[in-house]
C-alpha cells in the first residue's frame, strides 16, 4: 500500500506541485492556539524540493542575495490528506527531523514548516517554479 501511495504522490507531484523551487522573502509566524499570524520577518531563502530524489535543499541569503547558508536534507516520509502534503526532512548534520507542508489550492501554492513543540507554523511567502529533478521517474 505504501508503494502505491508513494507512486501516486510522485505522479501528482510531477503534475506541478511537488518538484518545486520556492523563493521566500517574508516568513509569517502562525500561532495555532491563537489561530492567527503573530509576527512576520524578512528572510531571503529558497527551498528546492524533489520527492523523486528524496531531497530538500534549503539556501539562505543576506540582503544582497549573497549565500549565507546552504543545507541538504533527506526526505524520509510523505503523507497526503485533503490536498495537504506533509513531509519530514532529516538533517544529516544534527539528526533532527523537520516537518513541512505543501498545499495547492486555486493555482496558489502555500509552503509551511510545522513546529510541534511551539504549536506554530512558519508560512513562507513567495513564488514557486517547477524544479528539474535529477531522477526523472
């Protein structure tokens, strides 16, 4: 069953909302308990997501768009429910796991990071484009 679901998700992602590069300049901190955005901050960054390659690549830039940080994460789990794709990315440096969410509604993609301990969600504001992956399966 897991292989069938994974194959479906790869097919769906290849249709346009999975293999993505997301550029974010503003991050909104959404408090789940309060059900509202509590603050926003500027942060130039890109997220390259390839479910075919099981990779998330996160790049951070300064105000002049010079790279300040770059890291590759292994995607270790993917789930889809009601149009919300949730995936877990594993850091090879710290060994920590990070939960991200993609939601595609009305041709508008939303990319988020979930922090269970704080009951908050970072909502990354910015455009996305298709990503040309290494593995073309």
